[in-house]
C-alpha cells in the first residue's frame, strides 16, 4: 500500500532524528492514529464506541489507549496479516490461541527503534563489545521479540567472540558460559552480558555452587529484562542487583534493566540500578503517562496508577497501549512498581471488557 510505505519512510526519518518537540510528536501521533482508525477495524470500533474520531483528537494524550489484553482477543493490524514480515507472540502459555500477537508489516521499523534505544542506553558511545547472550537464538524462537532484540544487539553492536549460551530445548550451557566469562576476565577488555532476568539467576546459582565470583573488566555492562516468569527463584530487586554485581564484579551503575513488551515496538531503559526501583525512560518517539485504572484520568507526578505508553513505532497496531503495570511518573520517566492487583487489576479487566464490546459492536 503506497500510503503505508510513505508513512513508514516518515516514521523511520523521525526515529533517526536526535529528538523532537511536543508539536512534532503530536503531529506524527495524530497522523498515525488517523491511519490506524481508517485501516484497523477493531481499533476503529473501539474508538467509535467512545465517540472518538481523528477529528476530535488534538494530541497524543487524547488517543484512546487499547488494553494490552486486546492483542489476545483481536487482530490489531492495519495491513493484512498474510502480508506482514513478522509476528511476535507473547509468552506464558504453550497454547498459541491464548497468546497475544503483534504484527509487523515492515520489521525495519521495529529494528530501527531497537537500535536507537540500545545505542544510547546500553552502548553509551561504545561501538562494539563481545556479548554473551543468555537467551535462545532467534532461529529457535522466531516469534519472540526478545530473541529478535538480542539478535539485533549482536548484529549491530556485537564484537568477535559474541555467542549464545542458552538453547530453547537445552537450557543454559553453564560450563561453556563460565569459560567465556573467565576468559573475558583474563583478557581485560570490557564485555556485555545480556539476557532474561531468570537466566542471570541461574548464572549466579552456578557461580555460587562452585564458590566462585568473577570480576569482569572495567567498562563491562549487564542487561537484564523480562522478570522471572516462573523459570527461576524470584529475588527482590535489591537482592538481585546486589548479588549480580557481586557475582560478576560489575558496578550496579552498569547493571541496566530493559523494560519492554511484545505489544510495544520500543523499549525503556534505566541508567543502572545503584538504587531501586530505578527511573525508566524511553526514546523521543515514545511518550508515557500514568492513569487512574477505573476512570482513565491522567494522574499527576507522584501518584500510582497504570502506565499508558504512546509508541509511534507501533504504526500497524495501536500506538497507545494501556498496560497492566503500575507506575509513578518521576524525573522525566517513570518508576515501575509491579503488576496491577486489586482495584488496579479490576480497572484492567473493565478496560478489556470495554474494548471487546466496542470491537465486536
């Protein structure tokens, strides 16, 4: 579709900019909303139920937030799914029909978003680093956005000697990973270790079982993401980053957490975890706000509510997403405080029910 290709070109140019002002962000957000309203039927019906059309939307804050569970219940795609280059699926169940799907007609947009955030928050001016990946390779988990993310990290920023140390069926190759880390310690050049949070727990347990602690070279950095998901023992944040720093000899300022989700096309990062919880920030093509879970009203800084993200890189589905994560606005970003429970979870359920009623009307 020529109109879509022109929009993609504009979006890629916007992502490549050094930044943007609110007027520039609003202009592109409204253009994307009009495109999604015209071509994404479940989204359009949801908006119509609320009496919202592109003519009534004045800025990104006015765009209706689609609840994250909608990706399990509806096909949120402007383009025919058969024409999409990739689909990422949520984890947490072995039944495909219960997993959320995020369709990507041109994976180049997702890739550009990933590169921009990773370069700024993880590489921080370093061109390339040897990388140890604690997650299965992309060819083993084709529908995993995290597998794609880590594969992109190695392709774009990895140096010689980078490798994967976890298989989808075989699990973590502890001995080979420990040998890689010991060699990095001896070589004296900085490295990066990236992977799921639960994989770092398994690595720390392997080191503890051997009575061993490593000290990776200065300038090394660690990136964890994704939580535990029942695949390891859970640790409070303070214990996790304290133990991680001690086990690998990397200062907590270099222990970075990435917050992302399948239903978004961009990621958020902190500036290390010397103190927890740490402030998460996104790139210039993303805006976040905190809302009351029952009314949808935006809350002032300092008040707890549900996080809503407007991610312009999600041009094919819905730019604006109501998460099930509790947060507080702070210092140009937000604190991530956990999953919705109680009244907050009730608000998520009501939002999902409203979406389904609207989308099927």
